[in-house]
C-alpha cells in the first residue's frame, strides 16, 4: 500500500538452483522465521527493494500530514483541534521511525528526501485527494488509516528486523487514528440531517480511493512474488483489499450510511462481500502525478523543507561546536 508498484529489479523469482551459497543461507534464515538485521549479509536486490518500500512508506507518512493540516484551524471544537494535532504529530513520528529504518540499509535520509522533492520518489496515491469538509477528517481516519492498519499489521512480522520493529510502534498509534475517524463519522451521523449528508458525501468520495490504496491485483507480478519469498510482503493486494471491504461494510451499515458501491453484497457461501471494479486508470493517473492535489502536495512539502533549512543548519553548527569543545 505505502509502496505501490515497488520494483525488485529482478525479472523472475530466483529459485534455490539459481542462488549461490550465501543466498541459499539467507533464504533459509527467512524461511525459518529469523529476522534479518542491518549488519547481516543480504542480496543487493533485497536491500534495494527494502529501501524503495520503506522510503515510500516514510514519504507517505510525511505527505499524509498535509490533507489533515488543512483542517486544524477549522476543527469544530478545541478538543477536536487537539486530537487532530496529536494525530498529525503521530504521522511525523511515523516518518521519523521509517526514515531511521531506511538509514540502517546504508542510505542517507537527505538523499531520500531529495528524491521525494524532485518528484522521483512516490508516496501513497490516497494523499493526492482534497479534503473538502470536516467529515473528510473522519473518512481519512476511518478508511485511510483503517486500510493502513490492515496493511501494516502483517509488516510487524516482515523479515527485516528494523522495519518490523518500527511497524509495531506505528500500528499501536494507527489504531487510535482509526477510532478517531470513526468517532467523527458517528457524531456526524447522530447529528442533523445536514451533518449526516456531509458524512455520506465524504464516504462516497473516499471509498474507492481507499480501496485503490492497496494497489492493483498482483497475482501475476514478479515483484510481489519475490517480495513474498523474502517475506517483505506477507499477503497479496487483493487479500488485503478484501479484508478492508469485509471489515468496513458492516461499519457503514451501523452508521446508517449507504455503501457507495451499489453492487456490493454479502456472499452467504463465503461470508465475504463482493464489490465492483475499481478505476485503475484513475489510480495510475494519480500515481503519475496527475491527481487533484499532486502538485499542491509536493510544492507544500518542498516549501516546508526549505523554510526549515536555517534550523537544520543551526543544529549542525551547534553539534560541530560541541564536538570541538569535547575534543579540546
């Protein structure tokens, strides 16, 4: 989800016969459930895949603050303002954990941020949609963070130790974000007819983009198959998307809202919901940079980084001064 369309750099999934002695020993450790640590030997393709995935995940957390930051000053009560501020602060912390995890793989954080600001690195497509009403804060917490939890809980068991440990902390905080979002939607649905209509409008606009967050079907993807063999990816995009649908439709019905997908229905034989086709043309357009807010999000992020340059320079100068004093 937070690493949509990540390339492993391999044309086929490597079999045991194609691996050398070190690769076979590496795969045997993964198969045995042993975590790979930063100082352990690893195939270069494994390292590069993790850098791409973790950095895209970190970028998503940082850019993900922007749609919500738009509503801090317009939240309806002081309590709602403080909760939203705390959530945005959590997202900044998640970015910090993830950039730190990426750095254990030998990449500089500055290089990752430079790639983001230059438009070379991607982040989750969901953050390129506008937040038009206060109900959007509820829909983001409920649907977007709810989807994130479904994707991230398996990452707590991924093969790379620093990434898995970062995700354990992230998931604990994300669970509160999802509850915050659902609480907003419930308050709106129990309010005036106009407030309930606002909640329905937000659900209608965020439902399909939230399902597209998981990425296209990856049944035939070499990249997904290899990531699964390395236990970077534990479930397919379609499996995770189905979990999201099965979890969320009963919640929609409890709120008294209408499911945006009129074709969605429960299959009595499986106990799971069927749902309609997603607009993958829209998904790829947003991923290319042609979404409603792509340019705005990137420009805002670059401006914030440049505005803070003086502070980073001051911190560096202070650190150098302290080091010289300690050496003297």
